[in-house]
């Protein structure tokens, strides 16, 4: 005979962390409430016992103080004034026979002249005969008789019943309500997680435009979704930018490589002399140099963008740096018949890499001189704006078309106005990468007469 086995699988909501925590907290709350009631009952019992013991001792003392003949009368007077039938008492002779009182017989377990104790007694009166649990004290008198004085502890039993009903009517519904709330929260959270899982799966499948759902409640789940959505926006942008860069690289390398091939092919077919062959080879070398320049610039930008090495940053005196760039480009501007002015009277220091900052400023000046026509003007200046040190490059060229100030910072982007001029379209991308590495701001204006600024917090501010 094959014995089969089966396991009960809990519902999905019951296996979530939220429901388990709710169950644990509800159980801890229930335990704390029960312990609190036990403590209250213990204190109440202690208080009632002390009060009853004091009353019993006082009444026993009053009966004992009477003469032998008046003790029975005194005990009966005490027992008569008892509308709630809680008073118990009995006077027994030395043989245990009842002399007076409403206790049927002397309990065998009751010890005389000992501490008060709870004893089960049989009460007899006009209403009949019944057994009661009483807090009792017993004294042996001088004539060997025994006086028993007790009080029914039914009041404490009533209190225990009240507490039990309070626990039943209050704690159990509260516990059930907590479990229902935990189940609802668990189901609600599970639905949100399922929705997120579906979105994530679509993103994994290539739907980069998908975003995690939000409800606008500003709860932790919404805050996490907003943060992840921001990360997805950046990832989508990077992926699309990477795809665009690949296309741009292929396009920009195709032209010079095609020229190299055509030049070499013509030289092989038509070169009639060594000089003609050398001229064709020189043109091919120029095309290859242009291709290598593109690749070198791309590698340089990637190196800067992925660099996190800021340990080598030092304080850089911008005035000296600006003057050095000016000395480098002043002859170039003079050859092109462009008026070139350098203003670096301000003393400003920033924290960064001097070589990279020099490269960024040089690229801006190079662009300004390149795109400024003869008779134009280029100005390189250093100034301060509050806590910022600003390197500004102004020119009187045609400038950047309106709406393209952000586009010109992308790799290989070249405005229609600059298509006929030599260049790779990577200079401003390089500048932007250097500025981002330093945490500075790069601003460039659109319209006639370009104004480009690199602004960073001054180290001596």
C-alpha cells in the first residue's frame, strides 16, 4: 500500500511578509493585553483579600471580646445585617458541634489560629443550603470553642467574569480586525508588486519606455517608484544616445575612409610619376589622420565621462590658466586677422584638474577663433559672480542658431552653418564632459555672437 502525503498551501497573501508581521504584532498585542489583565486581576485580588481579611479579623475580635454567654448573640447580630448573603460565621464547641452562625459544620481542612485562607463552606439560612467559597479565619477561644468568620469571595469571581467578557467582546474582535487589516494590506501590496513585476518584465523584454506605476500618494512605494523611474529615464537616454553615437561614428568615419580608398585607387590606376603617387598617399594620410582624430577624441571623452578619480584635484589659479590659453591662441587669431583680447585681472581659484580645465578653455577659444570671420573679435575673460569664478569666451561670429544650444553639446552634432568648416563636432562634448566631472556649470548662448561660460565655485569663497 502506497501512503500518500499532501501539504496545505497557504493563500498568497498569508505568505507575505506584511501579513506575517501583522500576525506577529497582533499576537504580541494580545499577549500584552492578557498580561495586563492578569496583573490587574492579581492586584485586585490582593487588595480585596487584604480588605476582607481586615474585616474578618475585626469582626472576630468583636465577637471574642464578648463574654461566653453573649458571643452567640453577637455573632448572630453580625450575620443578620447581610442583604447580599456574603457574610459567613459559626461558633462551634470543642467537639465541632455548631452553637451559632450560618455555617453548617466545621471544615476539617480549616486550621485555627493560622493565616486567613480560602475555604469551601456550606451556608445554611432561611433561603436554604448552598456551598460557597469564602475567605475565612478561625480562632480557638479560651473555652476550647472555635469561632469561624468568613466572607464570600463571589465579588472577585464576578470581577473575573467581567474581565473574561471584556476580553471576549473586545480583544477577540480587535485581533480579528487586525488580521483582516493585515490581509487587506498584504493583498494590496501584492497587487502593487504584481503590477511592478509585469512592468519590469516588459522593460527586461526591451520596452524601455515602460515605467513603474505610481499613485501620487507619496508613500514609500511611490517614492521608490519615482526614483526607479528616474533611473529608467537616464538608462533609456543613455541607450538611445549610445545607439546614436554608434550611427554617428559610422557616418563620420565613412567619409574620410571613403576618401582614402578613392585616393589610393586613383593613384594606383592613374599615377604616372612618383610625385603624383606621393601626393595621393599624402591625401590618404590626411584622411586617416582625421579618422584617428575622431577615435582619439571619442576615447578621450569616454575616459573623462567615466572617470571618478578626483583625488588628484588641486587648487587651480584660473588667472594664470586663462593667460596661458591666451598666449597659445593669440598667434592663431592674429594669422586669421581676428582681434583677440584676454582679461584676467581677477584672482580666482577653483578645485580641479588643471590640465583638463586648460583643455576645456582651449576648446572654447579654438571654436571661437575658428568660427569668427576676419575682422571679428574674440574675448577671453575671467570674472567673479558672488562665490563663482567664471571663465567667459565671447566672439562676434554667426553664433549658434536659436534652439540648438543644447544640441551642440552632443557628439558629432554640427550646425548647418558650420558644415563647410573643418572639425569633428566633438569639441563641446569634450568641454561638457570635463565640466560635469568637476561639478561646474557650462552655459552657452544662442543667437548671433556666441557667449560660452564655465562657472565653478571658487575655492577661496
